[in-house]
C-alpha cells in the first residue's frame, strides 16, 4: 500500500470516528445483515453497536404503516443500481 492510500484510510477513519453521523454497511432487505455501524449510533439513536447490528433493532424501528413502502423502495433502488 502506498503512502497516499494510507493517508486516505487514516482520513476516512478519522471522519467516521469524529463526525457526528452514523456510517454503516448493511445488506438490503428486512433480514439484511448489518456488517458495520459506527459508534455514533449510540449517542444519536440510543442503541449500542451490538444492539443495532443484531438485525432486529432496525426492523423494529420501522413504523408498521411504513414497513411495506420502505422495503419496496429499498428493493427498487437496489434493483436499479
């Protein structure tokens, strides 16, 4: 890995750790696996990283009236990509 790439990775890590935003990597769909979520999930949403990545919390946060619509939109967006 060259020096420029190392700096980019350090810069990205610094941003993820310091900017008050939730960064995540997750599979799509109701049962999609949450691969990563930044530590900011706890101060922003009140859930620990472990709770959020358990694959149960996100789905429970969807309002029942919105669930079908949210999952349909997600499915269309993934198909279009």
